[in-house]
């Protein structure tokens, strides 16, 4: 089954998509990435999404507009496809996520209209997977662990460095949790201090020096030190939080590049600290997500991790594709009515996830568009 999988992460850097052939032979699921790509957001959509998620005081009209603009952006993917697809899945864009969301039965909210995509493809589109997990007592995140156990070997720690960092532990029962900020603070500081969207390849961080006082302060972070299961988002590592760090950094007389180096060290060290405390004894660390391209972060992980560190490319999945491939697998599991969540979210029940647009099931469109 060919699945077009589109994801939009908390980095708000745009859509990552993959066309994945997912199949099952004698009970074991295999996959092949047929095509992949990234699609940036328009300036309007990016600033709208950041304004809604950073400030939390958006109007209903803002959310409505972002929902449909995002839906329109999804339409830019089908013309790029070189393969026919049987189905599509969209992760939704998280606007709001309460830590421990599912525990109180509320608190995760995604947007992005998929109906125009279903019409354009003429195929069903699966979305809103997180809501099913919340209904089952989970936090709605992280969802990728169930797919990681199909993509990567048993015994490994799989790390995703997106806006937030999270890890999957592939044991007989797969688990996983968010560690803390991934690229979110680095991206935010790069925008404020350099007017750039990211520290490409970690070049700025490599030119700076880590301020140990600020790093120790950051490492006392309540979320980083809390026990799993745990998940977080922009609500915690917000612009207000970043500004308070920048004020502190200025008091220490730090340069711009020292600030980027220290925030990048915080990303790496908070990941390592979570691995040591909650995932000890493992020998293989597989890194994916956009942060895998930041060689400052990767080198710091290499020097701090006891075993070998590699990117997901070693397993045939490029770091910027892993999340989309994972959602394609979760989609496959769900439409085949198999469980697609895992204990990583804290869910009490493991079950198929999401809802499906009905349009693509009709044989012929009633009206030719
Ligand atoms: N070449 C690169 N060098 C450094 N960082 C990168 C590079 N490419 C991507 N990134 C980082 O990865 C982020 C996007 O990662 P992604 O996995 O898409 O996260 P999310 O799932 O949160 O959207 C960018 O915002 C940027 O910080
Ligand atoms: Mg992204």
C-alpha cells in the first residue's frame, strides 16, 4: 500500500513528506521510501502559527485561518508525486499541548484541514491520530515509538531532535518520552540574534564557547529532570522563556555565539541526562530529525554517550524523513485495524488511531474538479 505521509512538527519549519510503500509479509511489516521532500510555509502561515503557539492569545479567526491555510499548503505536495498513492495521512500541526495531557482527559489540539487534500488525491486521508490516544488515556505524544520498533533494531535508543527532543527505547515493549527542547530555543535565538531561521550545521555554536553558569542553570529545568512518561511543547519553551534566558545571558556578558553554543549544549546535555537516568545501559543511539544535521549537537552527543552514535540514514531512513515514514506506518497499522499507539504515551489501551475522510472511498467523484 502506497501511503503519502505529511507531517508538520513543532519547529514550524514547514511540511516534511514521504511516499512510502508499506506492506506485510507473514506478519512482519516492511517499508520502502519511494519519494520524499520538504515544503516550507508561506511567511504568513509561519508567522501566524508561531504567533498562535507562542503567545497563546490568538483569536478564533486566527486559528480558523491557520487551519485552512495549512490545508491549502498540503495541496502543494500531490503535484510533486511520481507514484500513485492509495491513502494519505497528516499528523496535524499542534497548536496546544498540555503536559500530561491525557492524564486529565484533555489538552492536545492539532489543526490543518485535510479535506481539500482528499478531494485533490481522490483518496481517503487519515488524521487526528493523537485524539484517539488521548481518549485511550494517553498524552497523544510521542506517537512515533510504535513505528520505531518496525524501523529500527531492538535494544537501540532512537532520538528525534525536532522542535522538542524525544527518545524511543526499543525493548520488547517499546517506550519513549520527550527529553526537553530540541531546536526550538536555538532557532528562536538565531532569529533574534542573527535574523536567521536556524544555526545551519551548528556553525555558530561551534564558533562559540559554552557558559557553564548558564548551562548549569538551564540543566536544573523542571521538565528535563522529571520522570517519564512526559511530553512537552512550545507552552513551556516559549518566547517568554527564551527572552528570560537571553536577559540572563546579557547579565553574564555573553556574546551571541556563546549564547547559541550554550543553548545547543543544553539541547545535547538534556538528552544525555535523560538517557543516563531513564534509558541506561544501551549501546546504540540512532539520531533523526532536523537536529541530526547540526554537527555541534551530534559531536556533543558522541562525546557524552557511552556507545555508538549514528544517524537514522544507517537504517535507510534520512533524518528529515523519519517522522513522515513513522506516520505512514502508523496509518498502515490503523487502517488495518491494528494498534498504532504504544505505552510511551501512557495510554491504557493500544488501538488503531485517527479518523478518515470518507470522500476518497467513493469510486467516482460526483463532480469532476
Ligand atoms: N542543516 C541543518 N543544520 C542545523 N539544523 C538543522 C538543519 N536542518 C534542519 N535543522 C533544524 O531542524 C529543525 C527542523 O527539524 P524537524 O525534524 O523538521 O522538526 P519538527 O518535527 O519539530 O518540525 C529546523 O528548525 C532546524 O532547527
Ligand atoms: Mg519540521
